[in-house]
């Protein structure tokens, strides 16, 4: 009898342990990695903030911000890593995904077929990539010839890749004295130190440009107390590149005084930055992630600058203009929030 009682008790305890373990496993939110951008960059800080506050809005998922060299790297890495397709989200963009599909060198030596199966969860920002100089004689792209150009990293689509694509397309790269991909802060430091004649800066705006954010290098340039100017790019030159290649760049004209030391409107190029996943990413996870983003986005602006532009209309942009590019789970969230029919 004692043996039977002891055995019964052991079975009971084992069953209770298994039940408790099962319930704990069920209750634990699912970890979803977000491969984003370098530590200290606006997108990385925004998603790191989301990571800290996500539990206030959901018990289903736990997004984790992961530092990477940039969006160009993210697209290449996810496309070549099938083992990540069902649990990984990336920071991306319209142009970088197009370049990967087309095989635009030197960023993508050959087309990456897997990128055709990428789907967006939503839009992080509308960007403007601007050239800047301390030299008042440099007024247009035609004045770049024989000059030293410094940009961000080529693994960063907004800070280096887009600029190189345009310069290559215009046939200017080989006519430069030098082209150096140094990094967002480093390219502006080179400009101030006299080691570059032209640098680059990137802004992030919401969909209607009613709110625009300036990255840290803007402050570096402004605080130096030097006279500088943004280089206006002729709309025809940007449109000619778009027509020739099919690249989904957009032509951006920032109204005067949108950013510091900008007394006149400035025309440049940019696109929408995205959160993207592979189409095999679970629908329920895509739904929960998009819902979390819509619920918490603008509120996170209290803690992260770039999140100030995460209004529902901006996040849902691609769902409105290109619903065929949206993951079905995300589409379900937009319909639930009444953002699309």
C-alpha cells in the first residue's frame, strides 16, 4: 500500500510539474527578433524602446531589437538565411528591396530571388537623403566633378547606398576626386575637418511631412558654427534615374525651414523605410506585431524621437498604396483598425 501511495504521489507530482511547465510555456510571449540598424541610430533606438514597453500592450509577442550594420545588410542576410524566415523581422526600405531583386552592384552582385517573397508589416518613415557642403561654389550635382564626397556606410541604404546609386547612375562616381563611405557621423566630421567637400544627411518624416526628424549628425554640423548649405538636386535628374532603372525612389522637396539652416526649399530623393518579413512568417505573429505597433507607436514618441512620427496613417502607408506588398497578418490588423477597407 505504501508503495502504491508513493507511486501515485510521484505520478501526481510529475503530472503537476508537466502541467505547470506547459502553462508557463503557453503564457510566455513569443520572442521575435528585429534586425534593425547600428546601435545609436534612430531606428535602433526606437525598436529598443518598443522592446522595453511591449509588455504594456501585449502578452503574445516580445520584440527584441538587434543591432546590425544597416538595412542593406538586413535584406541580404534575411534573404540568404531561410532558418530565420519564420521568426525574424528586418528594417528595410523600398529601394533596397528593389535593388536586391534586380541585383544592383556593388550592393547585390546578383539578384536575390528570396526578396521577391518579402512582405511589409508597415512603414517606419518617409526619408529624404540630402547632400550638404561648406563650399558655396557647389550648387548642383554637376559641381561634384573633381570633388571629395563622403557618405554613410554602404550597408546603410539611407546614408550610403542611395547616394552611391544616384552618383553611379548619373555617371559622376568615376569623375570624383574620392568617394568614401565612412558612416553617418564620420562623413560629417570629414566635411568639418576639410577632408571632404560634400557630405550627406538623412531626415525621417511622417507620411505628410508635417513632422520631420533630424539625425544626430545634423546637430554636429549645426553646433560647429560653420556656414553650410544643402545641395538642391534637379527633379529632372532624379526622375531620369527613376525612368532609366525603375527604382522606386521618390522625389522629395522639403519646404523652407524644415530642418536647421535651410532658408530655401531643398529637393532630394528618398523612399519609405519598412519593417519587412518573409511571406512564410506566421500570420498570427505578423498580426500581433502590427497591432502592437499601431497601438503603441505614437505613444513611444515620449521616449524615442523617431517614434514621434509613428502615427497610424504613416505606419499604414504601404497597406494603402500597395496592399499586394503587405503580409496578410498585417493586412488583417489594418482592417481591424479601420485604416483600410
